[in-house]
C-alpha cells in the first residue's frame, strides 16, 4: 500500500510534511535496524493554509496597481492638456504679432484650460514665479508668519555659484 501525505510545500511546519518525516524515520529504523529516535509526535490534525496575504486582502496588490494606473492616466491627460494649451498660446501670440485674427484659437485655448484640473492650472499659472524664486540668490518662504530666507547658491573656491 502506497502512503499518501497531504502537504503544503510553501507552509512552514506543515502537519503533512511533518507526518511524512516521522513515517520516513520510522520506516528507516524498521528496515535498516537503526537506533534513531524521533521525539516528533504524529498529529492527526489537518493542515490549515497560513496566508501571507489574508484572503480578504487578496486583491491588495491589484488595487495598488489600479490606483497607480488611474493616476498615470490622469497625469497623461493633464500633460496632454497642458501641452495643447502651451501650443495654442504660442500660436495665438504668433498670430497676434503678425496682426492676424486669433479669436477662434482664443476660444479653443479657454476650453482646453477649463478641461484642466484646477491644481494643474495653478501650477502652470505660477510656474514663471516659481522658476524665478529658484534663480534668485535666496529662497524665501513663511512659517507661522515668520519669513525664512535660505541661500539658493554656495560659492566655490573659484567664485562660481553652485545651486
């Protein structure tokens, strides 16, 4: 008769694997006349799966991936809208400089800006000021109504400004 042991290979201290071990030791002692002794007692309990990720959280990683994908789609859409707005603004400025009518493009530009997320619009609207704040000799910000000044550059031994 062929012995069968139900085991879960990925589980530490699995009762099925332990039962197989004990039966193997007993069989070797019986067949080879060895004086090995095992203190392990065979358990009749069934092996219960121990989960690394609990069953109720089985979609945990999928949820993270979905959130990440959703965010990437949002960023791509905002990037496309910002690019369109930038291109339209450049075209409008060029047409106006040449004395041409750009009214229809102005309307389209406003539509594109309306589609953009408010936070993205705010970043774009204040971009030039932010760039300038990093070019200035000092970066100034407020904490609890107190103005903090931090040097943006260090001077090297050769008198070069290092950001």
